[in-house]
């Protein structure tokens, strides 16, 4: 999935498929299947940096997040300021 000019796109891949995300476009991968997902991501740059959406939202003033995303207090309370590892 990637966004271009505010348009999000979602793709369903099968075993052996190859996807491409344009440079500097935010994206994420979700395994919706029942088998193990092996995901290889390659970068042209020697430097990699990821961004936690959960952490970013938790560190943004809550009134802004609530106003723009219409989140309830329970959802706002679930946001964490510490970045959690997705893969260990």
C-alpha cells in the first residue's frame, strides 16, 4: 500500500509476487493470510529509518489528533509514546 497525492492503494499479493513502493512513500505490510509471511524489503540508501504511527500520534497534541481523526478517549488512551518493536 502506498499513498500518492493523498490516494491510498491496497494490493493483495500471492507467494512469489514482487511489489514496488516509490521513493519516500509511507507504506506498511499486513499478513492477512494464515501462513507465515516472509517479507524482504530493500533500500537504495545505506540508512534506514522507520516511523511508528502509534508513537507519532501519541506525541502529537491530543486535541489535534482527536479533531482530525475523530478518535474516542479509549483509542487516545491506547496510544503509546514509546516505540514498540513489531518484529523481535
